[in-house]
């Protein structure tokens, strides 16, 4: 099984969906894994798994906000594996109409 470290900027709707499913009420200190990367930097991350990959998603305030506001229906299947930071912003005005 491979292990992948994912920064918020590379987070896909697929991985975010798995995080929200695993941590529906958010994560806390007991869920955070602390380790040193290859550059000897301290990394804090939460873990989420697929059948073949363990994702370690770096903890940040952006991650917390994304999890709180996530709705899979905001994404089409064609961009499900694209980093969220590269997808167009959701237009809130359309939702209110």
C-alpha cells in the first residue's frame, strides 16, 4: 500500500469526500499524526485510506473550512480527481436563486 502526503492545494474532491465521511464532525488532536518529512520538517496530517493508498492530508485552517463547506454535488465526475484549488469557484449567487 502506498502512502501519499497531500497538501491542501493538491486536495481533490475525492479525497475531501473521504475526509468528510471519516470525520463528519471534524477532526481533533487525537486524529492528527505528527511526523518528519524527507526535508526534516515537522508535518501534521490526518489519515484517510482507499483500497490501495493511505493519504496523509496536511492539517491547515483551509482544510477545516473546506471540510465544513464540502458538498460532493458541487463537483462533476469529470473533475472529481482534479485539485480543488484548480477548479472554478462555486458561484454562491446561483445557489440562492
